[in-house]
């Protein structure tokens, strides 16, 4: 059941000019860019509400993932999964966390809170580092601690002085951070994990769509274009995840970590210049503190990984 490990020579030491590195970099950039541009996609699904969109996203994601697994004939993992109920429960918990994240994000985009949603995804890597410290007992370097303090001050600024506390940003960061924590412990493949996560939520999604359909409040059926858009939520979910999995196996994790900030940056720019959202009474100040924390976090992470890759310097011979 454990995900096969990619040799270190492929993941961590791929030369920047190698075809593997180039393909992986492009795949990673494509995944994070797609996740950012989905901000423009979710409003196209209206008048369907956030919960209805979430239900379709769950069901069609399950359909597409199962289709990909069938084409690849990757079913052996199911046998191992049933023999590991603890892993199965973790994946089901991951499904609940990612479902909460998906629903919250779609609601935020379709209700004029794109900038706040982007803040949540800026905070997420820092929140994950905090979870690593508190739950996994991982050590944090000085740069990571400074980054957490800066981001914490920025969030506190928004909570205390803003017209409204950034609950959406905090919910997105917490749900996706907990999702990553559970998936790390489950240690399964991207598609296999998504299949279990979607299957966990498929029952409630079907019940919701059945109830709304019986009451005449379901938006699937009358308009073929609307139907096609709702079906495409499965592709919008699985394709970026497949690109992400391709990238993780071909480029250093440092590169992946830096690429992930493409998503909230695209979201922020779309919210500010595309949807003309208001930054609120606090202005850019708290966001600048979060960005400063992100910058410190990335620079510190790059330096730490570079030191680990290079190892100790050459030993001088004694005369």
C-alpha cells in the first residue's frame, strides 16, 4: 500500500538542464497556475450554489479518477488498503478536510472574497510548518520561526483592526494544512488517495443532489452548457493533481515549494484587478507582513536544503 519511493537521484538531484527537470518544472508551474486560474472558472458555474458545485466536483472527480485508474489497470492497491483500516480511516478523514477546503474556496470566489482566499493559501505553508512542529515534532530553523511570527502578526492585524476577521483565509489554511498532514501519514499515491477521498464524500453529495433535484432546485439538466461545465469540475480537479504528482517526482522539493506561491499570487491579482475587490480598512499592510513571512520562509528553506544537498565541506588532510 505504501507509495513506491522515487530514487533520490530523480527527485532531489535532477540537473536543472535535464529533460526530467524541465518537464517536472513545467508540470509544477502548470498545476499551480491552473489552481490559480480556477478562480475565473467557478463563477461560470452559477447560478449553481457553492454546495451544489461541491457535490458535482466530488462526484465527477470520482468518475474521472476511476477512469484513469481503470486505463492504467491500477487496482492492486485496493487489496492492500482493505488490510490497513488505519490508512483507510486517514484517507477518509483527508476527504472530509479537502471537501471542506473545496466548498469554502468555491463559496469565497463566488461571493466576492477572492483576496481573502488568496491570503489563506499564502498562510497554508506556514500553517503546515506549525503543524509539523506541534504534531510531528519536526524542528524549525530560525528563518521558519521568523516567518511564522511575521505571518502571525499580519493575521492578528487583520483580526483586530479589520472590519471582519479573515475566517475564510483561516478556514482554508487550516483545512488544507490538516489535509496535507493526514495525507503525509497515509502515504499513498495521488490518484489512489483522491479516489478514496471522493468516494468518502460521494454518498452525501448524491443525497444532496437527489434532494435538490426532487425539489426542483438542481441546476443540472435543463442547460447542456451548464451541464458540461458541471461535469468538467472533475477534470478541473484531477488534471492539476496529476500535473502536481508528475512535478513532485522530477524536481527538487524546494522548487515545488517555491512554485506553490504562484496560486495565491494569481488569485490575489485576479481578485484585486479582475474582480475589483476592496482590501478593506487595513489596506496592504497585513498582506505585506504575510508576504514578508513567505519570503523569509522560502529563502530559509532554500538555504537549508542547499546545505543538506552539498553536505560537509572537504576535509583537509593533516600533515
